[in-house]
């Protein structure tokens, strides 16, 4: 008995690519355009917003903290300093708004430091984007948080009896000046976020800077009641001038001296600490 052997020929491939097709796919004539500085910055700002969406606990510091500060200082000092909590609130609320938002700015440096520890920055550095866009993105995301904090404090203040003479426009102008200054001031913390090794170090240094700046100011009392040596510090404290500018705007007025101080100090914070931030970022 003989066994017949049948040869099976391999099936031909259904897909064939010519050299011209492969070249067209793998080496296109025009490379994708590089993202503009604005597009890259907004994208990283949206990334910061998405982090809030996935971890809503991040809004605790811009909701619970401002409410606690407003209630605590209104009822702690109102009766003793002004004889009436409602009367004192007209003076205090713009200052508490400034104090709360300025203290929240330190979380920008903590977020930067956290991303460095996780290795996220190593990925960002390999992208063909405008280098400062990563830092600007942090600040854009935080600007939203600053606005939320301002609105929360304003809502609590209105419920307690705060009545700004400047109306809606005066309040909006005051909040706008505060958020813009906080954006500039946050560059200080991005520098420390890159410079220091741990987020605890960033928080410790932030507290050492923020407590004297906010408490040794005109947030709670008129500086004329202070000793001369303390008045000298308060008069050159940028937070004092920011409080004065916001307080005047919400009252329906305009203080050229305070606004000039706020503008100049904001520009200096951005130029000096923004430059230092990018130097540290490029050297990491």
C-alpha cells in the first residue's frame, strides 16, 4: 500500500504594501505642528483641573479653610475691636479674603514637588513644548482655586452681614486684583517646589514666610494702632498694600498708592521668581 503525500502551498498574503505606501506612512512630508505656548499652558492648566475632579478633597483648603477663618476671626475679634461683629466684618472680610488666598498659594509648590518625586517631570521635559508651560499650567489651575476661595468667603460674608459699597463691580475688581497678584506670588512657591527635596520642606518654608507677611499686616487692625517699628514693616509689606487695594475697591474707591505697590510687586515676583524657577527647572 502506498501513501500519497499532498503538498500544501502557503496562502498568499492578502495585504501588500508598496515601498511608496510605506514611505508615505512612516515618513510624512509635513510633521505635526508644535503646540503654541498658549495651547500648551492651557493644556497643563486643564490637567490641574482634572486632578481636582479625580481628587475632590483638594478643594478642602479653598472651602472649609476660608469658612473657618472668616467665622473664627469675625467672632473672635469683632466684639473686642469694633463693638459689633457686623461693623467689624466690613473692615475684616477683604483682609481675610486676601489672607486665605495668599496662604493657599503655597500648595502650588507642594504640587510641583509631588510631581517631581513621582517622576512626572521627567516625562514633561521630553515633550516638544514651550518649557514654562508646565509651570504656567499649575498656576492657571490654581487661579481657579483662588477664585473659588474668594467666592466662598464672599458668600459667608454676605450671610453674616457684609455689604460692600462698591457693589458687584467693586467686588469683582477686588477679586480680580487678588487672583492676579496671587498668580504672580505663586512663582515663589514653584521655585521652592523645585529647590527643596520634600513637600514637607516646602510647607515648612512656606509657613515661615507666610505667617509674618499675613499676620504682621493691616488684615485685622488699622496699622496706626501699632508700635512705630511694626508700622515700618507693615508699610512696606506687599500684603498690606494688597489688602488696602482690595478693601478700597470693594468699598467703591480707588487707592493709587496701593495699586501701584500691588502692580510693581506682582511684576517683580513674576520676573525674579519666574526666572529662578525656570533656571532650576532646566537644570534638573
